[in-house]
C-alpha cells in the first residue's frame, strides 16, 4: 500500500536539482498520494520556497500549494480530501 503523502528533503540543493527531484516525486506519486511535503528549509534563505511556489502553481498535477506547519516546508496538494 502506498503512502497518502510523500516527504522530499531538498536541503542543500540548487533550484535545478530541486526541480528534478520534485518532478520525479510527482511522476512517481501513486493515485492515493494526496500531497507531497517539500522540506526546503528557511534559515538560509527562501530561494527554493519561492521557486516551488512560483514554478509549481502551473503544474497540472498540483491542485494547490500551501505552507507547511513551519516556514521551511511547502506542501503540493495533489488531491483534495473531503
């Protein structure tokens, strides 16, 4: 059985490296995966956070983007749970 959410750690990655990893996670997400939690960090800047929120707002698999439970996490919502 697959996990309803996936965590991806992006610490230390460049924007292009992070895009490759996030794209792989989106491609591998099963139909039961409802969100991908991207752990990008916060204390060393917000470059990855901004890239994720700007770039993935246009991805067809992403329904919406929400902040995580701390400023170092961004969540890509793939499926709404009602």
